[in-house]
C-alpha cells in the first residue's frame, strides 16, 4: 500500500529564464501572513510601537533569518565543500538553508532592534514568535512539493511514499541493506517516511496552536519565546528519527543527526528562560 509521490511540477510558471516556484510561493504567503497576524496582535495588545514599526521589523527579521539560514547551512552542514567553493555560498537558488542558522540570524536582528529602540529583547521575540510556526509549516509543504528532505527508508510502513528522485540515496541504502534491492527493482525507488508532512503537522500546525493558546493569556515576558524553543526543539529532535540524514554528514556517532544536536541547546535555553521568567514573576507554570 505504498503511496507514489504525485508528479508535481515545482515550477508554477516561467517567464524567460525567471521561474516562480511553489517553494518560494510558500514563503511569500508566510510573509504576508506574518504581516497581517503581527498587525492584528499589535492592535490587540495595544503596542503602538509595533504597529508603526511592524513592517520594518518583519522585513529586517526575515532578511536576518535568510542570511543566518544560509550561513548556518554553510557552517553546520557543508563547511568542507563551501570552504573550497566560496562563490557557491551565494548560489542560494540551489538550496541549502538551516533553521537553526536562521534562528540565530533572526535573534541578532531582534537584538539590534532592542538596542536601537530600547526594548527588551524577549519582549520583541515574544511578539515575533507566534508568527513563526505558520512559515515553518508552509516551508515543509514546499519541501514536499519539491520532493526533497524526504524521510528514512521504511519498507514496513504501509503508507510510506515512493519519491522517484531519492534514487541516489536509495542506492547507498541498498549497499547497507542488500535485501532492499528487490523493492528498489520493483518500484524504482525505496519507500520512505513522508517526514516533510510530519514536520508540517507538528512544527507548523500543532506548534502554531500551542503558541496561540498559550499567548492568549497574560504571560511573563519571555515565556512565549521559551515555550517555542522547548516545543520546537522537542518536535525537531523526535522527527529527525524519521528524516533522512544529510548525505554529506550522515549520522553522527551512528545515532544523532546534526538537526538533533543543534536542537538540544534550543531546549536547554528555552527551559532556562521559562524557569527564570516564571520564578521571577512567582507564577506556577
């Protein structure tokens, strides 16, 4: 009962050498949502500063996250390659972004705004945080449409997906598990977990509502940011067990992926923030 990946064209339309892709559309929709939802929250919370500066703030955080995401991918995931091919760092259209790098880039941008406008950094991050899960979910849908970042081989999972362009990694899997060759010969590719959809559901849909319902009540400054770091870190750590490791890295110590290693500091930092803000405000979480 394997599911064959639908023949989806990642390109919506092309004009000359310029192409509009579904992946880019996902992020464009996410940015429009962030502006709308951010302004809505600004009016609800009567934060006049945010209302006036929200677009500038979001543009800056978006840009900082993109730059950080690219630099993070270069450093965390493929440093040996990019150190020998410096110009390829700028070939962003070929893919290669890191969420954790984007998080660092976004936080640096928020730090700049906090210093410039004399606002607490956690106050700004609490405002930005509820806008993030929607973009994460949309990005994972883009990954699925692009048939990339698929899950690990799972021949015993009835609803595994056959991704035709996973063949180059399927051949590596067959070297380790020769018994999979029969499946490969029959389907042309190996059945894999649709981990992009798992991540869409948990990192996007579920995380959005966790943050949404938590932030409906008056919470101590920093608690929303802390909850996001803990929740995303836990979801990402668990879901990485279903996701195919990056081929240039593989499993570190034959157990952990780079995504899991980078998520652990997120969880620890989030727990420290939540403990401090709730302890300081004497609120029993």
